[in-house]
C-alpha cells in the first residue's frame, strides 16, 4: 500500500493514500497523482510563488517594535498617548517623554507618553482628537519615536473652528485657552486641532503657527495668540480627503511597481549612482475607465509631495 509521511508535529505520522483521500474527499487516483509530482514541477511552483512575493515585496514592511496598533483611549487628554510599561521600557521611553507619532498617510503629530498597565504590549491608546490629527482610526498602525529636541515655544497662534464657538461671547483666552495650557507644558504642532472643554461647551482650536516651527512646548512664558476670524469647518475637513495606498483596492503588483519606479529614486538616489544607471524619468498609466489609473496618480502625487 502506498503511503506518505507527514510531519505536522514532532511525532512522525504515516497515513495511507486510501485514508488521506477519504479525509480530503478526493479520489485515490488524483491524490496519487498529486503526490507523484516531479521535483521540476515543485520547483516551478515554488519559483512562481516566490516571484509573486518578490513583485510585491516593496509593499510589505517588517514588523518593528515602534509600530503599534491603535485602540480607543480611556482618558480625554489631547496631549498624551498610553503604552504598556513593557513597551515603554523596550523603546527606552519614560513617563512624560515627548514623542512623534506618524500615521499611514504620512501625517505626524506630537504628544507625551504615559504608561498604562491595562494596555496590550503592541497597542497604543489615543483619543479621537489625536486620531483625527493623524488621519487614522482605531485598528490602524502608527509609528512612535522619541522626540527629544522639542523646545519651549516663544509664541503660538491658534484659532477656533467656527461652528464650535457659535453663541459664545466671552473671552476665549481666559475661559478656554489659559486654563488648558497653564502649567501643563503641552506639546503642540502646526496644523493640529485640539478640543478644550469649559463652561459647558467644547471648543475646537487649530494651531495656525508656532515659534519655533513646526512644533514646540507651551511653557508658562509662551505667548498665546488667538486673534483672527474663526476657521470654517469645510476648510478644516478638507485634509480628511487625502489619499493613501490603503485607498487603492487590489492591484498589489501594479502598485508595487509604481511605488518602486516613482518613490525609490527620491528616497534612495545613491542606489542608482552606485549601480551607474539613470533613474526613470516618467511613468505611463493606461487602462479602461474605472480601473484605478487616476487614483494611482493621486496616491503617488500625495505620497511624493
């Protein structure tokens, strides 16, 4: 009786073709045919599989210790994210350290880090404000990196979002901004939005400018300016329409080729100099309407700005 050897565990198990064929619900003839594949056939199969993997390898990233899965924060602090103590130790971070977060669409923000024993080791907890600034949502991946060169700000300029200050007649600085920043040493970054809750209202502010730029820590002697017309909600929501690779469905092979042709010369020009070849000077996208040519173009335009 013909038999094959399986090694799914440490122990060796021998099954007959008859037993295995009945388990897999296929005929003994077909199973015997599959088992008798020549080495050349297997080699071609492995080559084909490896070729497919190599074609899209540029899209795959190795899992890094500083790449963390986002989950909802239990506190409402706009200036802090939470990590497990073990992860903070691994990344050489301490309570209150300033870190830079980077989302999948190359958006960045800055905040402080605090330990949370209830947070899973490869997760990061952040509130909705921070997620919106990064253009990410719960379940996405962000990278975290220590940012030790943040200086105290000389001044910052912030403006409220128009629909959050309707009906408010008081002094925004005294009621909202001063209590929010006083003795808090909050890091802020240009173009970020934060929410301040006071007087039974929640007001959204956008950071228009910082000195030094693009980020700083608001210290007790930092000048906080809030003069100017409120920002229209439509203007603030416009960046939410930014396009990234995750917006392109399928076409992994084509996307990998485009990414390699377009982005590699920008990011690693020394490779072409070392090899002694000229980098590509253009790319032609063609295909029937609706296949994603325009979306690919918009994606690369956004990624290479």
